[in-house]
C-alpha cells in the first residue's frame, strides 16, 4: 500500500541518518536517556509533553540537516562558499535546538532533582505505568541502530534484525513480568511467536533474523524492567 510505503521511506531516512551521522546517533541515545529519567522521576504529563516536543524538534532538525547536506553534495562538485554557508546554517539550526533542549531539560527536571530524597523514592516505589512506552521506544531505537550498523534492510521491512519480532517479544516479556501469571505470559509469547512466524513465512526475514529480534526485544524489556525495579531499594 502507498500509505505503508510512505512510512517505510520515512523510516529509511531515519536509518540513513543514524548510519551516517554521529550526531544523529548521539541524539537518539540522549533521547532514550531522557525518557528513562522521566520514567524514574514520574514527571507530570505537561512536562512529558514538553520533553517529547523538544526531542522531536531536535531529531527533525537533524534529519533536515542531513537532507540539506546530501542535496548540497549532489549539486556541487567543487568547493563553493554558498555550499559551505548552506551546511553551516543547517548545522547551526540543530545547534540552536540542542541548546534549547538542554535548557528545557534542566527546567523540566529541576523540580524532581531538587526535591530528591523521599519524593524520588515514592515515585519509583512501584513500576511506573509508562514503562511500556519506555520499553517500546528503547527497542525501536536499538533496532534502528542495529539495522543501520548492518547496513541493510529498512526500519519497517527486512534487515539484520526483525523489528516486528523485537517489539512483539518486548511486549510479551514486559507483560510476563508485570502480571507474573503463567497464563498471561503464555498467551503473550504465543502472540509474539505468531508475529515472528509471519515474518518468516512472508520471506521478509530469515529464522536467524527473527531470533535476533526476539532476543533483542526480550533483553531490552528485561533490562528496563529491572532498572525500574532496582529503585525500590533507594
């Protein structure tokens, strides 16, 4: 479908930027760390919205910077002052957004950090309700890194790791640990296996690529869950 192809092209752009631009990789890692910090401190919804907006702005500008650099390289065969100006200006736009993100991050987390102590303990006394969002975001970012490193496949189809399998097994692992009921875990992993099987039967992934995705999703989900639980002893 044209609709899904458009998504595939968009994610291909993200993967290209992650594979070729060190700054994009740094922004993705920082975004994940910010999300984890927001989870731990249980920030209010309006603060979460501010963080999401500023993260999206920085990533979008980094993608735009990559697009401008690619166009300039395509159209120029020799060094030209205007080509340098275009690249410098696009890089400056990312820098301005990054500085703003640092300021916003400081202001957002200031209240949580300065209160500290008992407030932080109470905030993490139970697994945060938004842990599912954090797990899925972490799995998506790690999968993009893995596919970009392998240099083949797109974010939504093909590649060295099955993103569908990774997300399915991450969700199954999270459900198994959150509810701790054998039947719930069995049903969750059964659905995840069906997702993995569909990728193999459609010849989009090999069995090994699906297995890699299942392991990645399960490990990331377990790591985030244990990180959240570990704050019980603070």
